[in-house]
């Protein structure tokens, strides 16, 4: 099958003889090696692309392309442009004959080409059929570059298409890491490529990662004296601050922000000589910079307070520590070469210039403390409130009582977070002007969030009866008929003491019914039309874009400490805060179908979701959108994908809000 020179070297491939062997069906003979090279490789070497394609089409076992790929992405692009690889690529896209055409070694080469050209769908298809690892071994520097700019870390992502394709093929990002230090005197810190993607500030890249539902975790926890918090820092004019966008994205991705630190420099106030560094958490930075929004977000993460938290929240600036170690044991005893005693330590100018005034720092600390308390309050309400409500509803028999007492009971039952324990005894200096469960006046009114409003500002004491409770949650009330019928005899015979006791029980039952109940708006299940499976990437891009049209829905869920697409959820998206036991109870009831074409949201969110799809999906492939009830099987069989609406209302869901839990403000 080859032509040789006088010295025995192979000069060319005899295409005529190869064609004869193919027509004769001598596939085993054609699959043998010639001088330790496969005949297929020789065809590629001498640029007989049509003969190589013919060998593939006739089913000759090949080990394709060993000499085609090199270290540069340009080689991958040139390989993909060859007729042979175009044929193989189309076969892999169709997934019809891909496993039978190529051996495992050849599939590994084709997977490598798909990654190099940045073809995500092809990389996923090849990865499903490839039992071998990709041939190329990547480095952190191939995808990302980290630079230090004025006490800020900057991450630049390179070759984004190649990175996305590699992620889709199952690249293990945890093994790709980079060790860095702020300067020669700093400790080495380690950042993984997955963390670099989240902290890069590239919103478009993050949207692509979310739309493809790529898993970047699990995340590593960082040890003491790291500088990971500097990735969240940005420059605002002449000062520095935390980036709210990066902080929200990091929390959404699940990064262990509680372990992120930054080493603040302290120097002698007399001479300015740097003397000591102290670890500050992300919460400390948010307080120092007076950023209430970032501090509120950090308060929900249960970040442990450091030795800087109290001084940053309550002390005058610049932060100073005199050498009175019995009262201020934050730093070890230090001597300065200037000989001044006692030594007074203060923040170095690089940090001191960005610190906010005392009122701003106190406001930020108050927001963090209030958020931590409210998170503890919501946790105890979710874990114990429902059972408590059912038991007390049976006991109360429809009596009325002030609602504020319920919040006090739940407040005493809530577990104190680490931040709350750190401020023990001094929280009164921060939380003023009402109960801590009331929403802050500094909160952004444009972001729908779960609210737990207190009634302390009301002069008179309000009360709500059982009838109001039943209108909010008929399903919950039907589980116990005794609480739907007030005992008139008992009500007449009861004295003042019995009435007070019954009123207290009714208040506990109706504890969180301050606002209109969630069931009034309705938590419902939406079903995406069957055609949505052919436009999965566009659908995911709309649903999981936290900065797009559905941003208010994402914000509502994240502020409640929940996730839009948790791993344990069978649904595609949860736009109402739900815990795993609540969703499992709904799924196990077998009342509604729940799969990757279903979305849970408020009934009032329907128009917002429809408008988001209308903006993102071209009109030619966008069916008419309408709301409808659950169809019977016969109707679904006669329907076609083109006639089926994108969003179908399947039914209402009873949630905690139906039985007196916090409700959610509407979408503006």
C-alpha cells in the first residue's frame, strides 16, 4: 500500500491499492501498521484526506491524527478544518455512528481538537463517548493571569471559549491552582482556577458558566493569613472598597467567604514604621469601608468575628491601639526603633485613607448584626414554626392575641450566630430605633426580599383571628377541623385570665401574618414547553442570569439564604425560597409532576418570566405564550411542540407563607 525510495523510506501511499482493498472488504489488512505507523496516519501525513475519509466510511479501525495536534490552539483549528476531521465532527454531533467509527484513542484526539477550537457541544458529545482523559495537560497560566494593582488582585481569564469547552468536557478545575503573594513579606496563598473564574469580574463568562450548568465546586477552604479578600476589592476614585457584584457572585457560587481574609498593616503612629499585620475578614472590610449592602450580605454568612470587628464597628478612626495589653490584647507587645513608649498602633495610610467615618461604620455593623439575627430568626421559623403552629392551633381554639408576642417567643428560640455572640453586651450601641426583626430603612427598596416586619411601631396592639389565618392557607387549616370551629361555650365561660392565655396562643399561631399571605399571590408550578429542550442553552441563559430581567427573582431567593438551582432540586429553577424537606414533601405527595422542565415561582412572576423569554428568544422559534391549567394526557398527545406554550401553569403550592410565615414583596 506504500511507495518506498531506494533507502527504504516511505515516499507515498498507493491510493489505488487502498481503494481496491476497501472494495474487497480487506478491513483487517488495512488496519495493520506499516513501519510502526498506521496506514490511516500515513494517509494524513501525505495529505490523502479523501482516502482517509474513505477508510473511516468503510469501517476501518483507526487511531487517527497522532501527528496533527501540537501545543498551540492554531493547530487544533487547522486540524478541525481538514475534511477528515469535519467528517468525524459531524458524526460525533449526530451521535449516531460515533462510537463505532473511532477507537478510544482516536476519540481522545478528537476530544482534544474540540477543546482547542472551543466547541462546547462537540466537547460534551465526545466526552460522553470517550473513556480516556483528554490528551492535553493544562496549566493555570493557560487560562488565567493574576496581577497585583494597589493592594487589589486582578484576575484575567484567557481563551474563554477553550476554557468553557474544557469545563464541558469535565476538566477538573480543583487540580489547577496558582500560588501568589502580595509582596515579599506576605504568606503564599493558593487560588484555584474555579475561584479565579468566579472572582474575575467577567460577567459574560459567568453567565455562560451558569447557562451550561457547569459545576465548579467543591470549593477549598483557606487557612490563616491568606489574602483572598483582596480579590473582592476594587478601586472607586481615590479610595478602595469591596465590589458588591463580586461579593454577590461569590456567595451565589458558594465560595467559602467565611475563610477569606486580608492582612491589614499597622504601624507606629509616631514614626510611621510598619510593625504588625492583623487578619481581617470580608465582614471587617465591609464595616471599615462603611458599605452597608456588603455588610448585610456578610451578616447572613455567619462569618466569625475577628479581633478587628469590634474596634472597626465602635472605635473612632483612625484605629489606634495603645500599648496597654491588659485592656487591649489584640496584638503582642511591640517595640519601635523610634523609642516612643507606649507604642500606639494605627492603620497604614494605604488602608486608613479608605476607611469610612464612625457613623457609616456603625451603620454597616448594625446592618450585619441585624442580618445575622434575622437569618437565625428565619431558621428557627422554618425548622420549628410549622409544627408549633399546628400544635397551638389545636390548643388555641380561635382566640386572638397581639402578634408581637410571637416574634419575641421566636426571638428567644433562635440560635445566636457567631457575630451576635461577638457583640454580646454592646449590641445596644448599634441596634436602635425598633426591634431587630424589622427591616432596615437602608435596604434597597427595588430588591424583593423576604420580610419579617414587626409591629413595635404601632401604638395600639393589633390582633388577628383564626378566620384570617384560614383565608391565607385553606390547605393547612383543613388538616385539623377542630381549629376551624371556635368553641363558643368556652369563649363565653372563659374569664379574663383564660382569654389572655388564649390570645397569646392565637398570636403565636398568627405570628407572621403581618402582610398579605404568600398564597394570596400563589406559589405555582410552571412547565416549560417541550420545545424548550432544543433551546436549552438559551432557556438556561434567561433563567439563571442573576443580572438580567429575572434578577429580582434571584435576589429574593438569595437574600433568604436559599438557592435558585440547588443540586437536590428535581425542578429546573426555584424562584421562591424553599428548603429541601419542603420540596421533598411536595414531590412525594405525587400531586404534581416535577422535573427539569418545571419552574416554581409566584403567580405574579408569570408576566416577568414571559417578558424575559420574549426578549431572549427569536420570534421565529417562539411559540404563543399563554397561561393554562394542567392538561390531561389525551390533550398532550394531540398537541405539537409548535402549538404548545413556553410556560404552562400547572397548579398552586402551599408553602410556609400559607400558614403564617414571612411573605415576599412583589416584583417592581
